[in-house]
C-alpha cells in the first residue's frame, strides 16, 4: 500500500503543487481559479505503482475535484 505520509511523497506533492501554481488544474480548464489542496495520481497508484512518483501522472486538484476523481471512495463514506 502506498504511504501518503512518506517524506519522499510529501516533497513530491510540494513540487507538483508549485509546478501547477497551487491552482486546481481541473477547475482551470473551465476558467475557474481554485486553490489546489492535494495532488492526484491520474493513473491510480494501486493499479500503476511504477507511476507513483512520475510528474506526468500527477496533477494538483482542489478538494471538490479530487472527490469527483474518486467517486468510489465517496460511496464508501455516505451515510443514510
């Protein structure tokens, strides 16, 4: 399992957020300026672990867009 608390990952996150100007890249496509709060693996790390630290597989997203990118996780957290 991928360790999101690992020092190497934390450094990579900072690098990608800086690369993307600390802006959500999905919102940017629609002309919105939203602060990015997380770095998302385009090809999920559990499916493609070899791309876990590859810059081209990482994108800065806001909280809302990151949740949209992971609908499978949102379903597990819904309460009725």
